[in-house]
C-alpha cells in the first residue's frame, strides 16, 4: 500500500509538470497538498507565481501557501523568505503574520514570533484565535501572567471557548499546579466526552506528576479516538524514554513526526533515543 501511494504521488508530480495555466498549477498544488507531497506543492505554487502578474490580488496567498509547503517539507528558512514576501505584498494580513510567528517559534526566534503576534492583535484586538496563539507564545517565553490575561480576555468574549479554557489549564500545568489543571481538564472532559485533546492533556499532567501508568491510560485513549493526532504519540515517546525503553520511544516519536508534529520538543526527544 505504501509503495502504491509513493507511485501515485510521483505520477501526480510528473503529470502536474504538464499543467499550463496559472489556475491549473494552483489546482495541482492543492492536489499535491492532499497527498502530503509538499515538494510537488512547492513546485506548483512556484510555477503559478511565475505566471502571475505583479498586481495579482492573490499573489500574497500563493507565497503564503508555498511557505506552508516549504515549512512542512522542513525547509524552514526558505519558508520564512516566502512568508516575508507575502507580508511585503500584503502588509497587516493576520493569516500571514500568525503563520510567520509560528514558524519563527520553530526557528527559536521567540521575540520575533511575539512581535508578529502583537502586530496581529493590534490589527484585530478581539480575534480569539490570535489571542489564544499569543497566550501560547507568552507561556513558552515564561510570561504566564500575560498569557492568562489573553485567555481571560477570550473568555469574556466567548465564555464557552474550549481552547481558552483548555489553555488556562495548560498554563496551570506548566506552573506546576497539577491538581488545579486536572480539575479544569476533567470538567471540560465531562462537557466534551471523548475529546482527544483533553485526554492527551490529562495524560500530560499525569506525565508531569510521574504517574506514567495513568498517563499512558489517557494517552492511549487519545490515540484510539483520533489516530492522526500527533501530540499523544510524542508524550508517549517521552514516557518510554523516562522508562528506559528507547526503541519504543523512537517508534512513537517517528510516528508523531510522520503525522505532522513540528514541535521542537519532538526532535529533542528523538535525539535522546540515539
């Protein structure tokens, strides 16, 4: 089955090279994305860009989408150049700013990431998604006070926001307030049964508490409900490392990466399996 998928992907990329019009290249890029063939998608977007007029309204979107393909193909520095071009063509675009911020975090440019998130918030101060993303960046940088302020602002806008309430519990967990975090996560799980993200997060709290048996119980539930969710595989890999089972850990971490996990942590954990 894997060989068949590879052959299909190769044929798709070859046939896409015969596309002629700008719209055909864009369509082919979308198909390549659907096949997770990001190298092919990058080529198609580049061809579409070459066939674009400089004043095309959607040219910035092509650069932004090409950047996403490059990023998923692990060409992070090249992706940053593409996001920069998209920003140059369409300044103050929240989609471009937030995606570039996320990439800057991956490149360990935490200050640069925060600058882009701040810019996006200045454009739309009530954007729930951006507030949640900035709170996550602030948490990474150790500023849990302002991270909570962003999340509380989201709660005022939308009291039932699952992401905001979930992230408040996540901040608690990172502060070492495990009991408080579990209380919120479990309350959310009662409201949203079988929510894989919540099951993973409860598992991660137990991981932090070194209760590995309980952690695996919740992480296993998360992967059984949502097999394409990469984070529980990463967390399970960390547990196996801590238990000295590096071979099992390596398989879990490689699975997480295959599913699209681009968290710097997964690569650091994988290095510990060598």
